[in-house]
């Protein structure tokens, strides 16, 4: 059953990545088809992201009422119909409607899949299995670029949009085959159903279910802003906000435009360069998936944010001082590769992992819904404003701005992010209930906050 859960995570991530990034190779073709200006380009790109905002908020509420499995099934169904409608769109209005529908699925998936995986995966595999989602997102992005390489010469943008139907059907079959989360069932007092679901997940091994902390009933968003839970909400939402404000979405969604700006000419030149960046993204995320449960969350976040900030600042300087020269173009490509690699091992997978670990069980649904909604809300802003910023202040100053945001993100991580590697969800929740600050939620139960935390190398 663990393999099936991993497969669902993979299909979900693949669909998130493909559905959002396929607009990069499609954009130029539909711009010519529908006569889009720069503002409408931003609207088309961000329509799926706006749907993601709505979908993540709706998923949190629906999970609380219906459960995680029904929401996964509904999400998969939206992934099935979204590509069909998008490929058949005969006007820009129809395209916006169907891309928004697809966005509902994207937003639901970013919330429900990490939640389900974190609650059903073995503790020693939890970080790696949740990070499979981000790995699959990068593969989905790469596949969208490869689709662009294959179909851009013929101008067949409909095929690029429709191919997402295949992984959607696979996700639907997987969601129909898995049981409900035992933790969700326990929270509703359904002990017998929880034991049956746990038996299916473990194959009869380890049938002792984890106890609930304080036996709390299901909560809602109002409970998230209490003094105890608010720091966790700020941390989870903040990580997603910084991940999207770093500029990664601008690079992934407008990559062909960016590469055209730095010297890649012709019809296929920008698309091929974009595919190279997608390949770098996948390889780096594979490395992150292996390291998350070995090195821990904090070292990867800090170790990734430093080169992220430096690469963007160097990129901005190179574009300002040597725009159009061969050396500046080479520097730009190197900086983009470094940035994407560093993002893929840090702010790419880790917000998903930490979001699924830190919220208490009674608030995990609404908490992850708000965190995911923050990601998509910021994503909409970045995607809408990037072409306008490039037009108004230039691409160099735009990337310099993103670099400064990465510096602020580094300070945020150093101050607030706990180390949760190898910790059970119940231990983390117990520390939260005992009033530990968010930075200390990964401490062993017998450790006092004034103790030196040797595994993190700092004193609290």
C-alpha cells in the first residue's frame, strides 16, 4: 500500500507541475491565436493559479466534512475534465474558464495529497514520500517543456494541453483504491473504521494506532489564529509565500521569454533552453528527495537559500552591466541553473513537508488549506506582475528584487523553522500543546527549551 500511496503522490505532483507549466510553451501560440497583449498574457497564465487559490481553500473545508479520500477523488475528476476543456477552447474566455477549472484541481491536490501522505506514511519515510510530490511536480514541468519541444514547430497547442488526461486517469484509479486516512477517522470517533483502514495500509503490521493529543474535536480556521497555533500558521504560510516570491514561478512559466531576452534566438532556441532548466530542476529534486530524511529540514533550507539569493543578485548585475554580451548571456544561464538547483533542494519540497508535519491533527485540514492558498495567491501576483515588471523596470531589476526576497526568506528560516526529521506527528503536536515555540517543535519530549539542541547546532 505504501507503493500505491507513493504512486498517487507522484501522479498528483505530475499533474500540478504539468498543468501549471504547460502554459510556458503554449503561451506564444495562443497569443498569436487569440491576439493577447501583455496584460492578457498575465491573466491567462494566472487563471490556473487563481483556480489553485480557490481549490486549496475549498479542499480544506471539504476534507473537514467529507474526508481526505473523497476530496482526492474529486480532485482527480477535475484533472480529467480540465485538459479536455482547455484543448477544445475556441476563445480566450473559454480558455480562462477551463484553465480555472484545472486550477481548482491543482489547488486541491497541493493541499490534500501532502496531507494524506503525511498521515499514512511510515514516520521514517514521511519526508521522502511527501517530497515525491515536489519531485513529480518538477517532472511534470519538464514533460510540459518536452511537449513544447515536440509540438511547437507544428503549432499544435491543443495536444500539449490534452495530454494531461493520461496521468489524471491514473490518479483517479489510485484514489479509488486507497482507504481513508486512519487519523481522520480517529478524529471523528470512528475507531473501528480507523483500525480497518490502518490494517489495509500496513498489511496487518503495527496495528496500534497513535493516540490523539488531548482528544481534540475537529477545528476550523478560527482556531488557527489562537496564540498557540498562530506561529505555526505564520511559518507554513510564510514558507509558501517566500517560495513563490523568490521568482521561481516567473522563471518556470515565462522561461522561453526569459531565454529569448538573454540571447537564445529562433523558434526552438528558447524552448530547448527551457527544457534544459527543467532537466536541472528534476535532477536537483531527486537529490533533495534522498537527502530530506538524512540531512534534515533546516540544513537543506538554509543551504539552498544562500545560493538562491546570491545567484539572483549576480544575475541582476550581469544583466545590468553586460546585457547582450556573450559573457553576460553565459552568466545568466549559469545563474538560472544555480538558482533552480538551490530552489529544488530547499524551498521547492520543504514547505510541503513542513506544512504536513506542523499543524495539529484537529487543524491539519484548514491549516494546510490556508497555507496552500497562500502559495497560490502569491503565485497569482507573481505571474500577473512579472511581464509588467519586465516592461516597466527591466528584467535585471526584477530579478534583483527577487534576490532580496530570498535574503529575507533566509532570515525567516533561521529564526523560525524547527527540525522535524525522524519526529512523529504526535510528538510535534504534543510540543505545540505544551507551549513550545515553533522553533522548538521538533525537540524530544524530555528536552527543556533551555537545553542546548545539539542536532541543530544552536542554543534555544
